[in-house]
């Protein structure tokens, strides 16, 4: 019975692994696009800006206003004529008026406001794409971070097993009186250190899953088998980099803001010019002493502000400075984009070289550990040599894993820099 129980547990574990869901990187990115809360928040920006288009478009349409009410007075208004008081209105009366006002010409103020709102909508759409790219890159980094962490965890567990075996050998040799207690204590301390690294590696994997689930909108306890590519994809060609960089959503959004700033300057400049308008109105005032209680009128007028405390001038200067600021931001973003692309390209190139070097180093470190372990068991080598060899092997493996996943992340960074992620 004691043998059947462990076997049953092993079968259950293998069955659980076999039925575990496989989560590819493409699936993760799609989940981010569909369920990420930050993207849902960003999506509202475009919808909010879209409403400003309707607000700006209203400037092309007439404005209709009306009001009405009832007034009660203690005494009706009257005029004195030949020492007699002649009433000119009733003491209590109803009134009503309605007016239709249409701007005929305002020197481009309404058109600039409408065009600016349209450009800002495009900026909001590009900003959403930019935010998506940022979250996609973060997802790629987290996805490969989990894979790297699992590799490092396996390396840490292997180191723990190796250190456990070394402590067993040191214990046997100490009991035989071949080595001193110092070798045994050293083995126990290094085993404890390896356990600490294993715990830290397991914690990094767990935190990586929490972040990935946050990005994809999955429950915190969700776990799956991540797909690990056996072949490393080639780096993208460097031809047409300038054209590709120009297609980055961040740059498009910034160009939209520069265009919007120019239209804002145009709109604020129109405050110096008059506004030509037309008005149709009807005014009703209950008054039995007059013949016409309802009066209809049509007006064509010119309206201009003569002095507003220099508010128009301040708004114009502010718009000009905001335009200059956005133009400088665009130049800054273009420089940052080139730097981001060049840095990612260099990192990918270095990672490829590191992968080649560390693959050879792993074989050499593994052979070095075997030789030092045999020498120690034959009482030729020291315990320090074995421990150092094991530490070196773990270090080289970790460097190889990091290089592999750094290359994957560098490729994603290149795509993000080009706006293609």
C-alpha cells in the first residue's frame, strides 16, 4: 500500500500537467487587447474627444434661445402728460421672446475649432495605439521573464540537489576522518545559500504570474503552460528604419498635437477680429395699452470686443508657446525613438553573441564540476573547488538563460520602436 500511494500521486501530477492550458505569447497579447483595464480606460479618451467634435460643429449651426414669464408689479408704469398720469403698461403681464442667431463670418474661428477637435480625435486614437504598444511590450517582458525565471528555478533546484549530494559526501568523509569538520560546515552553509536562491527564483516566477494575470485581465491564481520557442527568430532588417520610425503611434499622436496647436493659434488670433451675425427674433409683451404686443425683427450686425483686459492677447501668446512646446516635444520624441531602436538593436546583437559563448561555457563548466567532484571523492581536491565549480555552472546557465530571453525581449523592443509590435 505504501508503494501504491506515491505512484497514484505521481500519476495525478502528470495528468494535471497534461491537462494544463497552454498560453502562447500571441494569446497573451490578444487578452491584453481585449481585457486590460488600462486600455479600457484609454479607450474612453477617444470617445470623450469625439464629443468635442460635435461641440465644435455646433458653431456652424444657428443658436435658438427663448424665455418667458409672468411679472407682477405694485403699480403699472405711467407717463405724466398735462398733469395727468397715462399708463403705458399693465401692472401684471406675461412676456415671451425667442431668437435665432447665426454666425455669418468669424474669420475662421469656428472652422479652426472644428478642425482642431478632429485632429485631437486622431491624436487620441494614436495615443491609444501607443499605450497598447507599451502594454504589449510589458507583456512580452513579463512572459519571457516567467520563462527565464522557470529556467533559473530549475537551475537553482539542480544546484540544491548538487549541494545536497556534496554535503552527503562531505558527511561521509568527515565520519571516516578523511576531512575536517570545516568541509562539512562549508557544505551546509552553501546548501542553505542555494536554498535561499531557489526560494528567490520561485518568488520571481510567482510575481511574474501575478503581473501577467494583471496585464491580461486573468484571475490572480490563473496558471498555464507557457510556450517556449526552440528556435530563435532572426532580427528584423534595418532597411527603411526612418520610414518605420515615422509610423510609430507616439510620433503620429505628437504630430497631431502639433497640428492642433497650430489651429489653436489660428483660433485665438481670430479674437482680434469682429464677428458678423444675423438674428431673427419675436418678442411678446402683454400690454393692452399698445397696438402691437408681439414684435418680429430681423437684424444683421457686427460684434467686436474693444477691450477684455488683454485676455485675448494672453490666450494668443499662450497658444503660440504651446505650439513651440509641442514642436520641441516632437523633435525630442523622434530622437528618443531612434535611441530606443538603436539600443534594442545593439542589445539583440550582443545577446546573440552571449548565447553562443554561454552554450560552450555550459559544457565546459559541467565538465569542470565533474572533474572537481571526482577529485574531491578521491581526496585530491578540496570542498571549496567543488562548491566553486557548482556555483560557476549555475552562473553560466543563468547567463545563458538571460541571454536567450534578453534576445527575445530585444526583438520585441525593436518592433515596438518601429511601431510594429
